[in-house]
């Protein structure tokens, strides 16, 4: 049966299978596609137009133009209403979309189904999208096309270039294709038809697979920027090498504006809007990238935390292990050298105006150290350290004179043991022993400083708990740390950085001081102040104002936590300075360096990806 191609100026174009042109025109009249003359079912067929000739358009006023060929519709026909409901209609053999839609209209009118406002013959079937086909399988060709479309600037002209190539080669290549797939007409018509096909393919894939389409476009845009970012000039333009994040954002915004404007021009979009969108994306790229990098690194740190700084107990254990090692090393020193050391220490005390009756314990230890040496063939490194430990007990005396004398001799012994002259050594490696001694001493001293700080924190917590249920812990903590700063004895051994951190705790940071002031203003400190604040709040704001002390208490707790965090940082600084922490410090430093590099790389990645996002979210396919 021959096929006649017909078209209505108001409805569209379609094909009709009929025995002859009269039957085709009659069928078109029956479904309302032509107005003159009306269809008369009592007559077999009516001659309502000239025989179809695709090379000659109709010219009579009672006729209508034939349009280029269009593919026939197949049954069943699926329709989707504006409300989202879907309907399927089984059409007759050779049926058309208008015929199927007319059947659907009649069904909805008879059944009362469908949208109440659309239950009459005034429905325009063209407003219902076709849904008669399942989404086609994702192909490599479709993904590659989407990725290419996502390339800034270039992606906007690819379909046009393809269409121009197809239109130019069509006269030569048409014989190789079926007639329905050939491009007809002059070059402009062939170009328009080919461009419509290219863009139709892209829109169809975008509609059916929006996630894959968007991802491919982003990948295409990012990949296209990578070669540019690899050059020194491109890296500067994209904001990859700025000295700071603001500088990177400024460079990224400027380059993004230029790329966005050029991309919009190639796609036929508004250039100003494209520039603004590109500028926003370019400026946000480095910041968003760094933020994502920080989140990722934070999660990684939570899952696999860096090695912890040894605790105070760990440092004490390390010191004990060092002292034990000294005893096993069996380093032997000359008795005369130790005798001279004791004699010199004793003389120094006497030069300072001290006598054996003023500091009897210290002088007794020195006498023992000096007098027993001639009877011995040697003195071990550990023997001298043992004498030092005895002097340590004398240094704890409540008598300030005894305490000062013992401390002075301890310092002299430490200086000697940390660098024993080679001329005083009989056997063994005194240099190694000195290093072991120094590390053991440093580990022990760090543990004691940590204990001191923790003791002050415990005192502060006890003080705060005894008044106002701990609400003023922050004040108590500041006071106890101030005790260390005011005492030369307690402050001894702390580094300059550790003292600065103590001052930061006592004086408070700007945010901590603001929180402290607000908490106090709202009566968060408890006691009579809370009652006064609650009463004033009730007078000013009614019943809701009574809750002011509750808010103040919450703010005070936040201030307490902030101060405790600063003290934890101080304690970590103290313990990190111990030799036992060297390995943990090295590992933590390496991890922190990798983390910083990863965050920086994420920022650079954001700067590279950002320009490619404009085409991905433009909702255009090069139109």
C-alpha cells in the first residue's frame, strides 16, 4: 500500500497509508486535519487535494503545503498529561498520533478520568510529551558526545561543525543511506536538518540519563582544562599558584568570567549572564575544593588518627628505662676525677657563704663522694647518678638553705654527666652514656611539668566545683595557670612558647573573652547573679526572659571548653618537647604535611574543574 505524506500548517506533519491520494485526504479530513471540504462517510472517497508530489508544493487556496518526510508513528501510543499521569492507547494499523489522542480524549470524557479542566475536545495533544519508548541503553557514543559538549567554548560549536560537515557532504554520501536518512534540499536546509538531529540526540540523552549526562559534561570540562592548567601561564590564570586563597579566588573569578562569556557566545546564550556565572564558579572553585579537601582529611584523621604524643606516665617510664640502661652500660670513671668534682662542688658552696652546719645533708653527701673514692679502683657512671638521686631528696627539704645547696650541687653533677671529659674515662662509651642520661633527664622533667599543669587543672576543677557547681571553671583555670607564671620556681623549665601559651590562657583569646562576657551578662555564672538576671529578664521579656541564665550557663560551658582546649594544647606542647616524643612528632609532622598538601591539591582541583561546570549546568546543548 502506498504512503502519502501530508502536513497541516496548524498541527504538524505525518504520513498516511492509503490505497490512493483521495483515501489519504479523506482520512486526514476525518480526523480534523483539513477543514475543506468536510468528510462525508456516505461517499467512498472525496477528492480533496491534488495527488501528493514531494517536489511540487500545493498552491491552491483550498489546499495546504506538503512538508518534508516524517517517520510514521507506531502503536501503541503513550501520553503523559500535565499532571504527570500516563495513558496508553492501542491505535489501528497505520494509525497516527492525532487519531490515538482523539481516542484518549473520548475515553477520558466518557469515564470522567483525567484532569477536570482538560475534559473536552479543546485539548491540544501537542502539549502532551510522548512516552511511548523506554530510555535507550547508555552507549559510549552518547557519553562521549556529552563529555565533548561539556568542554567550555569548543563544546558549544561541535554540533554546528558536525552539521556543516554533514550538509556539505550530503550530495556525495546520500546514495549510501536509506532515503529516510538522507539530507535533502539546499545547503541551508541540509544544515538545519542535521543540526536538529544532532541536538535532538543530545536532548534525548540528557532527558533520559540526566545524571550520566551531567557527570560526563563535568568530566569533559575538567579534562579540557587540565592541559591548560599544566602550563605556567594557565596555572596562574586559573588561580592555581596564588600565594593565598583570596588571590587564587580573584584569579579564578577573572578567568572564569572570560571563559564563561566566550562559552555563552558559542552556545547562543547571554554573554553577560555567562560571564557572571563563570566568574562565580571560578572564584568558588579553589575555596570549595579546599573545603572538600579539609572534610576528607578530617574524616581520614578520625578513621586513622596520627600517633599520639606520649603521656606523662609514658615519659616517666621512658626515663626509668634510660636510668636502667645507664646501670647496664658499666661505664667506669677515674676516682680522682670524681674526687675533684666533689671537692670543687664543696668549695663552690663555701664560696657562696654556706657551711656544713648550714646545709648538713648536702655537705655530708659531698664528703661521702670525695672520701670514699681513693679506696676504690673506679667509680661507675651509675654511682655518680646514684649520688645525684640522694641529693634530690635533700633538695626537697623545707629548709631553703639546704634546698638551695642541694640544687646547686645537682646542677653541677648534671653538667658533668651530660658531657664527661674523655680524660676521666677508664672504660666504656661515656659519650653514649651521656646521651642516654640527657634523654632520661629530659623525659623525666617533661613528665613533671605535665604533672604540674595537670595538678593545677585539678585544683581549678575542685575550686569551681565548690562554688556555683563548676560554672566558673574558666576563671579558676586562669587563676591556677597565673600561679605558675608568677612563680619563678614553678616557671623554671618551661620554654618560651609554653610560657606564651600560658599567657594566652590567662589573658584569653578574643572569641573566648567575648563568650565569657556574654555568659556573665546573662547570669551564667550561677549564684545570686543568676537570680538577678532571671528577674530582670522576666521584667523585660516576660516569661521567656527567665531563661536568660540558662542561655548564659550554656555559653559559660562553651567558654570552659575553649579554655580547657587551650590547656590541652599547652600540655601537648610540654610533652611533645620530650625526647621520647621525637618519633611521634616526626610522624605527626609528616602526616600534617601530607594533609596540607592534599588540601592544597583539592583547591587546585577545584580551580581546574570550576570552568567546566558552566556548560554542565547550563541546560544547553550548543544551541
